[in-house]
């Protein structure tokens, strides 16, 4: 190859690289980046969605919502939180432990005018990002508590919460301190007799993994007949923090309410129906058969 031809080829490759980089940057636009403790909180837009991400040695996405419709989630497990209403159809008080971009609490506030929703988030930078970029604002029915989730749930009066959603992740995934017997005892104590806990877990399906260990602890607290574990398959644009990892949802109920597994799976395909118009269709068919 002549020097001139080699130069032309190199220049062409450089131009192609610039075009590819430009396209990638166009698809992923950074909006916010701020350190908080041992991690960095990032807000960006990618593939039509706005994301809140915690970064350390890996990154964990806490919130994804459509840019075109900020009330619609882009994450299947978040949509799955609405299945709590199967287990506790007559509810008034909802508690979210873990806020992120607060799309779940905002959806509950919009869809259920009878409900009072409390959100617990300890990271002040996450709170800042939720307010600035995800439309989170307090109201008479939607209250933010900047506090540690374990301390907050332990301080709650017994039997007053109908739905507890546990969505606690740090830059490595679900902290082990919120998968212990004392934590689940505090959650169970706060629940009304016909209440339900829904917990998002992140991990593998290995028998000795965090998910199965946490689920076994939940079963010991609530009783195995009152606990369901569901796998949420990863969507193509949702890159897990490690190979083989995915989100899982656990539903654990008190002694007065039971729902057949088949009804949970069937209802997961109706999350975008006329009764819940603000809930994304992302979860359609994504709540898989239960894991025993």
C-alpha cells in the first residue's frame, strides 16, 4: 500500500470512528454527575429514557423513565410493584424504602388518590437528582423522609402500613444488611394484617446466591405459604451489573391474604390496562414463572 493510500485509509477510519462516537454520544447524554460518599450519582439520557445510575467499580441503574412521558417506567421490575394491589386491594398507606428517581411513588400517588405514600431515601445527592431531573415533589399525600431505611422501619408503629416496597440498592446492588432477619421482622411488624411486602432483589439464581438466601430468610419470617419469588428477565437495553444477574421480585404477605401464583403471573400481563394507564408495558410477559 502506498503512503498516500495508507493515509487516506487511516483518515477514513478516523472519520468513521468520529461518526460512531457522535452517534453514541447522541444516544447517551449526561445531565448530572456528583459524588456522594463512596460512589457517584449520574443522571443521563439513553435510548429515549432518562436514567439515574450509581457508579463505583460497577454501575447500578436505580431509575429508568421515558423521556417522552416521565410517568412511564422503562424498567419491568418497577412496574411489578403495582402487583402489590392484588394482595392488598384496600390500602391507604404505602411505604417505599429506597427512593431513587421515585417513579414508583409518583405513579402510586397518581393512580391511587386514597393512598398516603411515604418515601425513605438516605442519599442527599439521589434526593437532589430526583427533584431536579425526575419531577419528584412532595405533596400532602407524598412525603419524603431523608433517613436510613432500617432505622425508619424499626421506628414505625405496628400494623399500620398496607404496602411496603423495599427497593434498596447501592453501587454494588442490594446491601446485605437489608436481607437479614431483624430487617424483615421490622417490616412484618409494620404491616397491617392484610398487608404485603414487595422487595426488589438483584442477583443470580445460584442456590447459594444473595437472592435465594434472602428469600429463605423472608420465608422464615412470613411463612413459606405466604411468599412468592419471581424472576424478571433482563431487557436488551438493561445491562446487568454482572453476567447472569437480573432483578427478582419477592411478595410476602401477612396471615389474612393469599393470592394464587397463577393470578400474579396473569395480572403481570395486564399492567398496561385501562385501570393503570400510567404504568409502562415494559413488564408485559416479563414476570416469569415463580421460583420455589
